[in-house]
């Protein structure tokens, strides 16, 4: 395996490295509320988003800590970047990691 993108339910697995997108809860909430404007999803509201983010942190933090302790965690910060910038950056980074 070249890298771990996401496994659900979140668990530890063998890999060369784990990729973690470091995005603040504030940014994620803003993005999800923006999605709600066009998606028609009734569950994209602040109350539900808060619950989803808490669950996300509760189940992913131990996995992130495991890979960080093993020296296999690659953190990528995308707090203020657009989706297109993220896609271009990750495409380039993944090409580098695969070489």
C-alpha cells in the first residue's frame, strides 16, 4: 500500500504513511453550511455538524496519534485553501510520494 487515505470505521492498518488533512472545525462547519445551500440536505445544520465533528474527533484522534507516534503521519493543512487548490496540491504531493 502506498498511503492510507481513509478507512471507515477508522482503524490502524499497515501502510507506509497516513495522510491527515488538518482543517479547523470552524472551516469545516463553514464548508458544510455552504454545501447545505445547494445540496438540499436537511442534516447540514450547525447542531448536526457539531455532533458529526465531535464523533469524527472521538474516533480519529487515537488513529492519528498512533501514526504520529510511529512517525508515519503526513499532516496537510488546508485551513484557507479552495477545493481546487487542495486538489492540485494533493495531486502533486501524491506523485512525489509515489516515486
